[in-house]
C-alpha cells in the first residue's frame, strides 16, 4: 500500500509538471509575439477574463446551468438505459424490435436535433433533457444488454438452487454482475453529454456555457473565450470524478476483488 | 425452423411499427406543421432527396478531409509519444484534459485563426477526430509487448525503422478502435461545424429548414444523416475486419483453446 501511495503522489506531480509546461510554453508564445496577441492572449489576460466573468456572476450561473443539465440528462439516460437493458433481457423480442431503432437513432448528431426540437419543446429544461437523453442513452443500454446476457450460468444456477425468484436473480445476481460494464458505458455517456449540452446551448442561443462562448467570441473577447474553454475542460474532469465515485459505490466489488485502483 | 425464424422476424418489426403508428397518431391529433408525422416526413424525403443527397455530399467530403488530416498527424505523433516515454508521460495529462474539452467549444478559436471557410470546418473536424486517434495510438504503443522491442533490437533496427515496422503494425488493432470512434465523431462534428460556420452542407440545410418552419423537411434530412452514419460506421467495421484479419484470427484461436 505504501509504494502505491508514492506512485499516486508522483502521478499527481506529473500532472502539475505538465500543467506548468503548458503555462510556460503558452506564456512564451504569447510574449514572443509569434501569434498576434489579439488572438493569443497571455495567461494573465486569460486569468483576468476569468475573474471578470466570475465577478459579474455570468460565469457561475452559466456553469451551474450547463453542468446541471448534463448531470440530469446523464442520470436519467443511465436509468432509462439500464431499464431498457433489463426489459431487453427479460423479453428478447423487445430487444430485437429495439435494435433497428437504436441503430438508426444512435448516429444522429445532437446538433441536428436542436433546431427541430426547439419547436416542439421550447428552450427550457425539456429541450436539454430530450437531447442529452437521446444522445447518451445508448452506451449504458448496449453495455447493459451485453453484460446481462453474459452473466455466467453458474451464478444464475446458484441463485436458482437457493430458491430465488426470477426477479430476485435479476436484482441480486445479474444486475450487480453487469454493473462494471454498465458503468463503463455511463462514463462514456457522461463525456458525450457535456458535448451535447454545449452544442445545444450554442445553437439554441439562450443561456449556459455554450451560449456564453458564442457571445464572447462574437464580441471578440478572446481572453474570456479561452477561459471558458478551460472551464469546459474542467467540467469534463468534474463529470469523470462524479461517475468514478458512483462506480465505486455500485460496482466497487469488482475493483475490490481484482485489487486494482479505480 | 424457417417458421420460427420468420416469426422472430415479425416480432422484431412489431416495436418499430407500433412506435411509428403512435407518432403518426400524435401528429394527427396535434395537426400542426410544427409536429409532422412519419407520413409527412416520407413525403419530404421523396420531394427533397436530390437536394439532401447533394448537401450530404459536401458534409461527407469535409468529414473525410478532417479525418485524414487527423490520421496523418495523430497516428505518427501517438507512436512517437509512446516510444519517448519521458515526453509521453509529461504530455499525457494534457491529452487527458484536451479529451474532456468538447470539440464544438474550439469553434470560436478556430474561427479567429481560420475564418469560417472550409479550412476552419476541416480544422474543427480534425481536432474532434484527432483526440481518439492519438489517445488510442499512444496507449497502444506505450503498452507494447516488451518482446517486440527486443526483437527490434536484435534485428538492429534503427529507431525510425522500429516505429514503422514494429510499433505501427503492433498498435493497429487499438488504432482501429480509435479510427471507429474518430469516424463517428468526425461525422457528428461536421454537421455541428456547418451549423455554426454556415456556408453549405447538410447542417446548413437543416438550419434553413428551421428558419422556414419546415420541420418535416428537417426531419427528412435527419433521417438521411442517420442512414449515412449507419452505413459509414458499418463500412468502417467491415474494413477493419478485412484489414486486421490476422488480429481477429489470432484472438479467435486463443478463445478456442
């Protein structure tokens, strides 16, 4: 355990080192004037832009909107995906009927949905929920179906031998066994959800980080644009942390059994 | 046996048909052009398909250009980073961070440097396709079997030769996964980029339909996008199976044992 800690600390340092390298390279490019300063502001200017947006409160409210939309969308998409996967596992004919629908809906880009959905759903939370769910439900669903189908026969037979009902086998044996794979799907879904929300906000043009990005870009407030991109990247890290925490709760048995860190 | 199979075929059709009918009924009850049913969409497809196919052609060309730019830059870079461990491990967190940045968020910056022409759109697509490519290539060449390196050394290959003849082929199966993700995201992002940086392409077509309140036409375009996405993704998978037959053959025989 001790050596493991040390590695973790070193890994943390590595991130800091590479972060410092970015800042130094960025700053030297900016101050050498290789790129017009208007387009490539210094770190200080970006930090100032960040501070201005924090002070005016627009960043905080946009950030809260964006991340809550993504979180609500992913949470409901995961629940729906798992539910559909369970349905597909109980009724194979449902799975077969759902397959062509999934194959056709999956490749639709979120951007293409926005203009049409605005008319039907307005600019409120319904729009974002619809778009995020339609885009992110597939990874948990597909992984769930595959994982539920591949639960080992021995485990199911053991459950039957213990006199568990079909429902109990599903809840106590199959779902926990499928959770690690489902969470791999949710992890992927969470990264697409942020993309979908930002795209939708850019196109719907009402509020949120995506809207703020477009508005600052058209107002040629370049330092603010870079600061917002940084916030977008940090959002990805936040989502990852939340999903990893949940995975530890619901699928932690796997990491504990195989002895690997999450 | 054949009866059983045809019955299974029917049951697979039931759900889509029921959904289409439900949609049609809802559309009838709403009876507004803002909520068209599948029938109106089919009519739009019939009326507009030459135009839609033409616009999708532009979109696909741009997606392909972006993808190839990304592949030419990112695959060699990924192998290089995997080989030069020190550089790779320092740059890895940067890659992780870029991977969490949604591709549309780079649009405003690209707009500054490249305007709103084809170059800008191709740059955004290349960024979106490049991230999965470099992540997978880097991961593959980093975790290469140590034996491969030893073989390279005993053959007295130079560094560049090792990268071309050993690292690249050995990383191909994982690069293929990256290619699959990259193609999918190139298609997604090309539509988005067109909507934000408008000139032509299916994204612009969609927006024009929205501005004219022609929802059925828009849904017709979406149907085409989804068909094209389905076909392209399927082609990529087939191509991967054909080109990497040696990889699949070896994993299959391993499973047989």
